[in-house]
C-alpha cells in the first residue's frame, strides 16, 4: 500500500521504496564533473521534480522514462518548489498504471456521448465516414484512452478526447461566425486531426512513444487511416483531398512538423483552433502542476518560456 502521493509530499519527508512513475529523465554533468540525473516523478495526483546524484551503474543501466520505480530519498524545498533528492531507485513489480497516470476530469461516457453528438451533426457522407473511423473498435478505445501529448498540454489519460472535443466546440462556433466555411470539412478535420496519436503513444508505458510514433508519427498515420477508410467507403475524391490537407497542415508550419502549410480557409481555422486550445490548456496544466502555491509559478513553462501568473481562484 502506498504511503505517499505527490500531493501529500512536504519538505522534510523521507521516502523509502515509494512507487512513482519516472516520466522524464535527463542525464547531466555538474561543473565539478559529477554526473547526476534530473527527473520528473508522478502519480495520478500530480508531478514533482527530482534529482539523483552519483547514480550507480547498476541503476543507470535499467532506468528509463515510463517505468514505475521504487524511490528512496528525501523531499526538499528548492527554489520555492518541492524536489525529491533521490538516494536509491529499484524496479517495481506489476502495478496498476491507473494509480500513476493522470486522467481527464471529464467522465469517459460523457465525452463519448459528446463525440457522437458532434458526428451526428454532420451531413452525409461525412457522418458515416467519421463514425466509421472513430466509433468502431479497436480505435475507439485507444482514442478514448490516449493523451494529447507527453507533456505541455492534455498530457493525461483521455487527454486526446478532451482536446478534440474542446476543439470541435470551437470549430462549430467559428463555422457559424465566419462566412464561406465548409462546416462538414472543418468539423471532420477537427475530429480527425490528432487521431493518429491513438497509435503514437503507449499508455501502458507511461505515455512513451510507440514504435509507430517514432517511425511514422501521428500526422502521417492519420492520413493513412483516412485514405484507407475513404477507399473502403467510396468517399468522394475531392472531399478526401481537402480533408487530407487539413490533417497534414494542422501544425501550421514545416518547422512545427507539418509537411504542408495551411492553404484553405478551413485549414487556417483548424490550425488556429488547435493552437489556441493547446496553448490555453497548456497554461492551465502548467499552473496546476506547479508545486508552489504563490501568485506565480516557480518553474518556467516550457511552452511559454517564462513563469506564469496564476489566474484568480487557482491559488
């Protein structure tokens, strides 16, 4: 039985073989030549930074991100934030990953019902096409379980579904706000744009990249999935071409991973919707995960490159 969770940690607490998920791991060398590791420990309640000096070879040989490890060390206060000074790590036996991975606060059934409502708002043949991919197993379960990212934003179980539904609500509003928008194309592109992440991340390994994620990537995977389904259903070629463009261009620039930049009205809207939802949730996630309780976060946000001010009510 676990004695401590991340939210129960306080400065001065000693840990003895306490299980935590090792989510990030950076090997560094100090100015005096001493090797050390910076890591992030987490469970479903949150995350905390950790440092491990003079890592023994027998430990360095097996540790990697995505493993649940038994942590021995002491919780300290470093730059106004909690940090675990690790003195030993040991492999953990079989565990329930649900105890260590954060999860969306939205109920799974509620999100699946909203997904169906969005799909039912589409005209044919779009409705049948989107349902064929997103409401059929085994993709539905993987899509509902996957995170939207390993960090930065929506980095939790069902984060991909939450991110997609948030974007879908924005897409439906903007389709009614701006003229000339093809509603069916924009909404279908929104629902499909990140579905390749259901194959890109392995929930069982603590959100590590799968082989498919490393070798193919979620954009290419989503395009392949859409083109295969279109061939099976006889989906119109021109609609398919427009849809593939939305998926391929949704990161916005070549530097951000898109093979093509947005060149249609719907593609421009999809990129901006994705950017806005990921940035806003990334802000909220960083503030929520910061272990300090002051007005400002103690850690710089990787997404924004600075400390962030907590909105009123989040102190």
